C-alpha cells in the first residue's frame, strides 16, 4: 500500500506549483521518476525530498497525476456544446493539452501515460452533429514534432489523422 510517508514533493513550473505524490506510484510508472527518486532518496530528510520540474506545465502535470492515480484522463470534452463553433475551440484546446501531455510523457519516460494520451487524441477527433470532423491544427502537430523523437507513435498518429 502507498503511504504518504513514502512521498515526494514535486515542483512544477517556474512559479512553482507543489504536488505531494506517492513515490511507489511514480517509480512503477515512470523511468524518469525511478532515476530521480534514486537521487533524492540519498537526502537525509525523507520529508524534504523534492524533484524539480521547472520546465513542465502544471496543467499537463495535473492530467498526469489524475492518470497516475485513476488510470483515466480528465480531458474529454463535452459533446453537448450548443454549436460547432464552440466545439471547434474546445477540440483545439483539447488537442493542444493532449499533445503537450504526450510530450511531457515522453520526457517522463512513461509509456503507459503516453499510450493513454494517444487513445485520448484519437477520441478527441470528434464528428459533430453537423457531420464536421475536427483534426489537429498546425500548432498541435508542431507540439508533437518538437516534443518527441523521430520514430514516435504520436508523430505517426498526426500523419494518419
């Protein structure tokens, strides 16, 4: 069982936002955190163990934490918006968030999270009540291409969408 006594503080962003996370969950899911936790476990005060993720985005990290604990992504947009114009903006926002989450998953070396994000990207390609199908915009594709290695699953997905 996870215990908060075996937790680590993670600072996210330049501000930063602080999150207390169970070390065992991080180790089990992410190769990055597995290595980072080896380093901070050498610190003398377990309660002061901190991992700094200044270059990461808090919105993405919140999605990651939700997935880490619940194995679901809290990002799926509502399908009952009043008009396609509202839906289009929501889909673009969703694609941007998910593509940034995927790039973060790449840096955290968490394959399970990346797979969940790919599934969500596919689901976000909604067909509206008027028959419109929204595809990732240039910004989303750019986020994926700049944040992933050459043979990335997400890059192939962008090509096929």
